[in-house]
């Protein structure tokens, strides 16, 4: 009889406490994996935005190299500030433009591509004239703005600033000979 009693005790199964501990361990594990997934998605988004900012900065640098102007290379682009609003340029895709007109065109296209000025009439016109893609296709950076400085030796510094995750300002800077 002792033997049958021992077998019944061993075959009882799990207690409620063991089950609750197992559920707690699984819950903590699932929360940990979910947290890692969220961090991974944030980092991927930040990398995408930084990559786009870098592409936009190099696009402007290429525009400056193509249109160096007279005197110090790139000097015509000097003084573009984060607070500047794009001005209406001549359409240099459809017309032959002077170096000064091309500078205005390049700056307007760049500033509209950055994203902060999407609602301005100039940017709306550039998108309507298909000089820039539709805003849904290329919205730019979150609150993206840029600045350009050219020193006396022709070294061009391009800064691109946008609002990163958590509302912090992110800035990317490139420098090159104009």
C-alpha cells in the first residue's frame, strides 16, 4: 500500500505555485524581447534618417562643385542659415540659367528637400512642377533644415539638422573643398 501511495504522490502534476512561476518567467522573457524589438526599430529609423541627411548634404556639395561661380569656389552659396526660407527660383531644368540663378535654384531645391519647408509656396510649386517628387514620396527629414558656410580658402561646410527620436536635435556636418 505504501508503494501505491508513493506513486500517486509522484503523479500529481504541477502545483499552482510552479505554474505561476513559469508564467511569470515567460512574461518577463516576452517583455524583454518586445523591448529589444522596440529599441531595434528606433535604431533602424534613426539610421535611415541619418542616411537620408547624409545623402542630402552630399547632394548639395555636388551642386556646389558643379556651379563653383567666380572667385572662391562655392562662395555664392555662403551664408545659407538654418532659419532661411527658400526663395522662388527660375526653373533651371527647363531654362538656361546664369550661375547666380543656378545657385538660387540649387538652394531652393535643397531646402525644400530637407523637409521643414514643405508647406511653403515655393516648395509646393517645385513639387507641382515635378522638379521635386511629391511630398508623400519624399517628405524629407523631420523638421529638417540646413546651413552652408564657405571660408576664404573655399572649404565648404554643410550642416543638416533635424529632430531625432525623443525630440532631440540631431546635426550632421560635412566639409570639403568647394
